[in-house]
C-alpha cells in the first residue's frame, strides 16, 4: 500500500545529538526497486544497535489521524475529574492491565494520568462518552499502529538475520498489545518528572507526541531530546528484542521530563503474551559460539520482576566478565596484536593429546612420513598432508596440513593410533573458538551485529598445521622467519620448549609456553578492515 501522508525526505541517520531518522516509505510502495528497502533496513539495524530508538517518517499512519487522536485525548484530559472518573476500569476486568482511565498515585514520582486501550475486538475497553469521536479515533489509530508494529517486526526479523517470519510466528498473539493516551502535568519547583528513567520490557513501542516535548533518550551518558516533529512516530525496541538478540540490539533508557505546560502523547506497546518464554536465540549464541548474556524468563514474571526491582534485563552473573573480557581483547589487539587465551572452551587434555600425537608422528622415519604427502591433483586450497621446508629455506621445520574434515581432502598417517580422531576433534573445537573470537572482534570493532560472520562465512579455507621445528645450529636458529599472518585469526598452542616471539615496540617478546593456553593473534585482514571501518 502507498503511504497515507508523506513527510519531506529525511536522511537515514540524523545529525549528531539527535535521534536517527528512518524513512519507511520503501516498505509501503510497490515501486521500490529493493535498494530503498535495503537502505532503510540497514538504517533500522544501525539505529537499534546504537540508540535503541529512531524517528519513523512516511510510516503509513495518516498524519491527520495522529493529530486528531492527540487533540481528542487532550480534550478528554481537560474534562473535570468527576467526568473522567466515569471511564475508570470496570471491576473484575480480565484485561492484562486495567483498561480505562487512571492517574498516578499522589506519592508516585511520575506525574501523569492516562487511558489504557486494548484491542477493540477483545471487548475489554472502557471509553469516555465525550469528547465525541474519541472512541472512533482511538480504535482507528490502534488498528493502524498494529499494522505498523507488524511491519517493524518484519524489519527487525531481517535486521536480526532470522528465518523469514520467525518473529511473526514467535509473537503471534496480539491480545497483550495496548495503547496508552497520556497527559503529563506541568513541572513544579520541587519536581519535573513526568515519567522516571526506565527501559521498556516489551518488543516495540511507538510514541506520538504533541509539540510540547519532554521525551529524552539516554545515549553514552547524555540525555538526547526526542524533539516533537509533526507526523513522525518515535520507535524504540524493548527488552524482549535485546534479549532475543543477545544484546546485539539495545533497549535504551528513556524518560519524560515535565514542561511548563501540560504535555500530551500516546504510546502503543507492541507486546508479547504473558506466558511466553524469552531467552537469547541460538542464532546469537550457540550457532556463533557466543555465550548467552541473559537468563531465560517467562515474560509476565519478568514484568513483575522489573517493576519491583528495576531489572533490565535479567543478566547472567558473568555478564560483567563478558564486558571486561571484550575490553581486554580490544586492548590486546590494539597494542600487541596477540594475546594468550585461557578458559577458552577447548579441553586442555585434547590440546595435550594433539601435541603428543603430532610429536609421535614427526618422530617416525622419513619414509613413513613421506606416505602422508599430498595426493596428486588435490583440489585443496593448500596441499593437505605432510611437507618439509626445502633445504635452502631460511625456515627449518616440517609440517602436516589439515583442512575441514568434511571437505574430504585430508591425508592422514596410519600411525600413531588416534592421530586422525584427535586432529579432527581439535579442528572442530578450534573452529568453534574462531567463531567466538570473531564475534568478540565484531564487538571490539563496533561493527553491525553479525557483520564479520556474514562477511567471512566460508570455512573451506581454514586449516590447521602441526609443526616440528629443528634444533638450533651454530649457523642459524630460525624455525620460521619473522612475518605477519595474512589471514583473519590464528590460534597457536605449543609444547614446553618455547620459541615463539612477538615484536612489540622494537623488542622481541617471548610467548612463553603455558599448558592449556592458546595464543591468539589477528592477521592482516582484521587490520585492513579496522583501518577502513566507519567511525561511530
């Protein structure tokens, strides 16, 4: 369908200090060639990653309808208290929250009054008799905002890289959505708090406000005003989306500051049904080798918890460690390009066994090792199997190269027993670690969620190399010449002999052997990507 009204063209992202602006027109016209949709989807992804909020324009909800609904709600709140009281919730209502008129208690820090409206088809609402047209405008607005919620949910589905229709099926019950018409009271000398700082616990919220202003969003320690713009709709994602995405998309803190005059707005909460289980999705955890940052929860229990304890959202106890470890990786890669990983998830026993078996293989007679030379005509990216540096090479080592076992290109020795099984298990574990480190680097580089995963999703060129370095001689002691790795990430685990050194500020720093640890270094690809990464 075509947009009902059109706001003048807006950039995908607004100037610094303002909320990002996203033009949703490409999703609502059949003339779009796909490029507009792609740009708008990327703008939503970036806004949800950096701010958790954005201003939607050309969203398909008629500007006249938004203005009329605000005008009628202002007229209702201007009525005498005894008239508004007639729209109080009915006793024994089965609505998820009391539908109808209410006012914050006198001792509440929040100074506002409101009317809650649920899906009209549920028959739960209590509408005022006046002003005329209030019910019709609210019900029409509710339907339009439901349509917008379904659209934004599909956009988020794409932003999160989920299977088509996943969020639609996951959150298919609209019985818990509701609309709140609000009036905030004027500021006072002792208090100007219309709504305390908080995060929304739901999926998506839409906010439509009059020209008074007062909504503010916390970003990097600063409160950013969400200035009123006629016809636009403020969109923010809630805790459910943050948890599902394992913190790739943010549910931002926001508040309403009172102004010298009454402020009117209405908010539509695209919710999730109460007994739904919410936890980080496998797409953001197991499938990429990243630990869940949040405990799972039943949604209505979480809502009670967050109201009582201001929980946002229920983090795992080790979450602070995740932040600290990410910072440590960032600093190590910035200063050294290397770090030593411990508690990395690859069993120390497996590493030790792999080293022991490779030592046993290299101790075999040369004619036995020669049986494991690369097969003629192999299509592997590098010759898979045993090799040895030429006699005239400056590097003095022999090696065995192994690729992903599923490719079927590897050449394994018949002995020692267990060599193949151990190497293949090790390859699998190191692949998982690589995916995990890649996600950490994605975060360190402030890239869009999943960028490196999508950019580098072909594991067919990964390979593992078992090496033996020959003893030093009087003439030379080079096992492998100084170099930088040209790849993305390298993992090294070594026996107790040592010899690996890293150049730092003109000095060679020994990477001393530590049992069970893995040396990690980033290669040229990461350096080049970071040098070309856009600024925040």
